[in-house]
C-alpha cells in the first residue's frame, strides 16, 4: 500500500493494533461493567424512539379530537421516559468515568513500572518533557476520551441506529431520500482524519519541546539570572508558545469542518423531507398524514444531533489515536540490561573487579574503549583519573551495569557481572557522586531515602559519621527546597556520604565526590570518606588529584586507554602524564 493511500485511511493497521492492545490489557476484564453501560445507553436510545411514537400519537389525539385523558396519558408517559433518560444520564457518566479512570490508572502504573525498568540510555537520549507529557497530559487525554467521549459516542450511535430504524419503518422511501447525502459526509471524515492526525502529532511534539524548555529554564535559572539571559529565555519560550498556538488553531480548523457539514446536510434533508413528505400527504395513498410528517421531521432533528456529535467524536478519535500510539511507544523501548535464566544472586563481593579486553561505545561511530584491561583489587582503594572525556565515569557505569560492554567481560571475584542478577549486583555498591539527588524534604528523610526501613539509631549513626547530625538538629523537619537549593555543595555531599554509611555496601564508588568543593570543605569531606572506605573495595573517579594520593593503585586514562598505572609515588617518579597533571593542579592551588 502506498504512503498516500495509508494517509487516507481513517484507521491504519497500527491504529487497530493499538486499540486491541488497550482493550486486552485494560478494558477486557471490565467487560461485565461495560455490558451494563451498553445496556443503559441502549435504553437511552430507545427513549427517543418511544418519544417519537408517543408524539405522533399525541398529535393524532389533538388533530383527531381525542379525549383529554388520552392526551394526559401521552404526556405522562413522555415525562416518564425522559425522567428515565435523565436518571441514566447521571448514572452512565459516573460508571463510565469510574471504569475509564481505573483502566487508565492501571496503564499509568504499568508505564511507571516499565519506565523504571528501562535502561539508563533511554533517559539520556529522551527529553524529560516528552516523558512527563506521556505520563501526565497524554494519559489524562486518553482517560477523558475513553471515559466520556467513547461512551457518549456509543450512546449517539445507538440513538442513530434506533431512530433510523423507526424512521425506516415509518417511510423507507422518505428515509432513503434523506440519507442520500451521507456518503458525502463519510468521504469528508476520511479526508479530514488524515489531516487531524498529522496536526495532532506535530502538536504533541511541540508540547513536549515546550515542557522540556520550561524544565531547562527552571533548572538553569541561576545561570539565566547571573548571565542576564532572561530576555533570551523569554523569546525562546514565546516562540514555542507561538508554535503551539498555530498548531492548536490548525487542529481546530480541521475539526471545525464537521459541524457545518452536518448543518448543511441537515438543511438539505429537512427541505427534502418537508417537500417530499408534504407532497406524499397531499397526494394521499402513502399512509402518511400530518402527524406522521411532523414526527418524522422531529425524528430527523433528533437524528442529526447525535450525528453531529458522532462527527465530532471521530475528529477527536484521530487525535486520541495519536495519543494512544505515543503512550504505547514507551512499551516498545527495548530493555537490554536484564537478568537471564541462569543469573545468580550470590557472588564474592570482596573479590577483585577485572576488565578483560573490554570494548565499549555509546555510539558505534565513536568507540570509547577498544581493549581495556584493568584490575581493581578487592578491599583496596583504586583511583581512576584522566582528562574530561577519557572514560573515567564510564568505567563506573559498566561496573554497575548501567550499560553492558560490547565485547570482552567484567568480572567480580571471577564471575561475569552479566551472570549476576541486576538488583543483587547493584546492592553491592554505595555511591557518592558529584551530582546528588536531593528531594524537597528534610535532611533526615533525604538520608533515609536510600534505606526506608532503617532504624532511627542507624540513621543517626550515619549522620554522625558524615558530620551532618548537627545540621539535622538545627534544621529539624524543614524542607531543603527544590533539588536542595537551600544547602551548600558540601552539605549535599555530606548527605550523600550519610546515605553511603547507611547503606554500608562492600564496594564504594566515589565519582568526583569532592570536585565542586573548596579546599577547606574538601578536607573535611575527605575525612568522612576515609572512615567510609575502611574495609571496603573503593573506586575513586576524580579529576582533582589531591583526592587520590592515598590510593593503593592509580590508573591514568587518556582517550579510553590506560596510559599509566601505579601508586602516587611511582607515577610522580616516572614524570609522565600524571605527574604533569598533578604539578599543574598543585600550582593552581597555590
């Protein structure tokens, strides 16, 4: 099938597959309740048919001089019918929204569960605004559409079917004349559907970029303020809002084609029925009288209102199919870092960590490690240093299986880490990094985050060891602001160290743990880190060489290769790259 013909389809094969997926996972188990909703909306549809029949009878009572009692009875039954419809009009939305909300809640929870299982690579290539858009806006849009839009469309469809059936029963010829223009509407809906999908897709992308732009602005507000770039940020976001406005207008313009089309068709049909029906009455012999024509016209009025709503539903459906496809795409993201059938939980956490002929690249066109071989001895302190981009932090990412090697292997105690269950492997590590996640809660809660079941005594012991207990007593339960904005860099580092003390894992990873600190604060943090690293396999990744001089072994990386290795004294004696870097930094300190 050509690309052009695919675009002209109202429902592509992918759309149908997505609908089946949503039904099977989130609605199928609610089939009995959905059946109840269908029964109730069917009754609502029958109410209109009965109303038409009673109206025709009521008109005959008036025109043919029937009794007052008959007229009262007709009025009473009509009132009863619409009271029933009113009751159902309350019950149906309540039940349908309850069903849709539960289905979408389950989908949102599944998305969160799946999202947290995705590899780090997904988050490093995906804008956070796009993720937030899927989890919040798009899922909410689906909830509203499924809970109210779809049920309303089913009610309108059944109303069209039931009322049409009644009108056919009354006069097949007149009804056939009335619906002769329906194919025109169908062709219009098919043509406009492709345009709506295209615009909706662009709108979702624009909203994702806008949300990402807001997040970038908020996260970088300190830099924005200091550099005086408020006007540039304003223009950048204004441009995004202009794009969203234009797409919204275009989308509304495409959707707005449906109602006037229905109105024009309605006008044509009314004229046709009045003229044709009137002629049939005047000629006689058709079985139609004035009451029949009036009720037939009233039936058309009732018929075209739900048809107008159905047209609007189909325009919304095209937009919702884009939302559904976007939400489902998150499930299509591959998960590479997983356990396999023979993975184990037990391994020698005190053993040596070895890189054997490791090849790795984030991008196949730009390999990072071509043939990396290093040994990190268990129970000792090993440092990895080098210039920015040399691969220091990537080594930690590979050890913890945030990424897998392309070739070669990494072992802990002679066991390939790919044969260890991911959770068991990562439970063996404590991390103190430069980039620390701080929540807008108390220091106490931030420390406990790493071990929710820890006792008060354990948390206080960790806080004392990290030299942050006094700050906890001073601040008490005061929140720390977004991302810990009310703390200094050193205070954030001590929270990270307290977490590491609380976790007390056998392998300690220090990733640029003091690079952002002044010398005085760094010395205080270093004392805490020395206590933390006792009797642990410690791996220090650092650009600042003053933090690695006590390491048992130092690896010097340059462009993904080990160019030097040894103790601080040995490396200084060789007068190579390490000695040059150390001398340069020492000069900067003085």
